[in-house]
C-alpha cells in the first residue's frame, strides 16, 4: 500500500502577496521550486507547472500543483494536478497518484473555509468521452452551496438480472490481470 506523506505549510497573505499570489491563493502554499520534470511539449497544464503560462496557484508540493480554474463554476473552483504529465488517471502508478492526492483533503477544507462553501464536488473527467478537455490529469474541486444552481445530468439506470454480478466478475478479472487489485 502506498504511503502518503506531505506537510502543508500555511503562508500569510503578506508572504503570498509578495510572491504575487493573492486572494484565495494565499491560503495554502507549500513553497517549493517549480517542477523541472519533463512535460508534454504542447500540454497547457505542463506549461502552467513549468511557469511558462501564468496561473493563480494555491498549492505547490514536490508532486502536485493546484491553481484556480480560469473559468470557475464557482469562486474558488480549483484544479489539483500532478506535476508530471499523465493524460489519464489509469496511467498513474499507485505511489504517483497517492502523492498527488495527498493534499486533497487539506485543499478541500481550505477552499470551503475561504469561500464559505458548505460542500465541494471532486470531479475528475477521465478521457474525452467523460468530458476531459485538457489532457493532463486533474481533479476539480468545486465549491457548492445549497442553491447555487449547479447540477449534473445523472440519468441513473438499473441493472438487469445478474448483470451486476457479471460486471463485478469482469472488473475483478481485469484487476487481477493487471495486478492492480491490491
Ligand atoms: P476538463 O474539462 O478537462 O476536466 O477541465 C479543464 C479545466 O481547465 C476547465 O474547467 C477549464 O476552465 C480549465 N482551464 C483551461 N485552460 C486553462 C488555463 O489556461 N488556466 C486555468 N487556470 N484553467 C484552465
Ligand atoms: Zn501535461
């Protein structure tokens, strides 16, 4: 089982402002240099990690970077991404994934506290058919409040007889095949 260890460092608004980070962005910042990891040459989020494209960052660890979505569904809508380039989450080894999402709980808590939101949706569009537009793995943290008007089309269905058991077996078999069932 992968172990997750990261310490978040809280930074004051003044410290953040002196680094050009303002507003919500000052809430959580782990001060590390920008990643020198290799990246997809045409990848927007790799360019953001490398500092080639500006972003309103809120978190910077060895493995993860978080910044405000440029077109927010609500104020404080944040994107948490791996510094290393992966197109989809299923490309990631457990340790890589663990180190990226390790700050997620703290980030959610800070976003809620900063925005006054009651709740958050964590959304991860994985692949084009799932709505992924930027092909670098990212987790949306979307602040929610009771009457914010945001919603999802959630056309829930029902399994036919024995279908769930068949799907269960197929998923378990696929997990065993890849050796990723631990
Ligand atoms: P996806 O649909 O791929 O899950 O979401 C990609 C997200 O990236 C969108 O919510 C979009 O607003 C955001 N985004 C696209 N380009 C930029 C950018 O240049 N800067 C920032 N901060 N966010 C971006
Ligand atoms: Zn990338």
